[in-house]
């Protein structure tokens, strides 16, 4: 499950979107993966239900959320999508988010062993949130993913498969 490869194969980078609610933002973040067939609407529904039950547990840092639900539910293939918003949405805990990186995995092991290290590597880049919000093209986002490949978090990971 390679972040860059998934973005390209699923055409799943959308920039400068507008959402009024966190639910709408999560749907916008899922849309590219629904369109590519990587997930079904059932996965979006599972994210919303899980968020309503447990709160926005997937806000990983100020300005950034990683919407995901239980592995496997409504997931046809492991995939990622990334969207940026022109203005942040506010979640139920009062936190504002302007970058959403959706993770869809068929197994829980994928979440922790392969997906999370790549996401950490991308978001540990200096000013990552603002840089992503400022991106005008998917190619600019892909360049940031490429830049993150030198992260110690990715040592020993086989990202070619």
C-alpha cells in the first residue's frame, strides 16, 4: 500500500474544496475512492457512525484528520485519498481541520504497519498542513510525498508492493 501510487491510481487528490460540515468534508474525502471503486458508500457510512459514537478519534494533529473506519467494511482495495479545504470545518470536539487524508484498508495490520508510517512521514514535513493547503495541483502534493520518503519512519518498509 503505497501512498503515492494510491493517489495516482485512484485519482484521489482533490484540492481547494468547500464543505460546510465535518460530515460533508468526510464525504468529499471519500468521494475519489468511491468513484475509483476502492470503497463503497458503506465505508463512508461506517466512518460517520464511528465518529458519532467515539468522536473524531482520527484528528491526528491540528488541522489534519485521517478519516477511517473498521478495516474491511466497504473496502474493495487498500487506498488513500487526500483533500484540502478552502476554510476549515469544525468537528464535534471543536477542532478545526482543513486537510483530510482518508485511509481505507482491508486489514487492521495494514493500518499500523504500512499506512500510518507513510502518513506520519508526510505530516512531519515542516509546515506540512499549510504547504498542503497551498498546493494548487496534485503533482505538488505528490512532490511532498516524494520528499517525505527519506523519513526514518519509513526505514525497512517495502513500499513498492
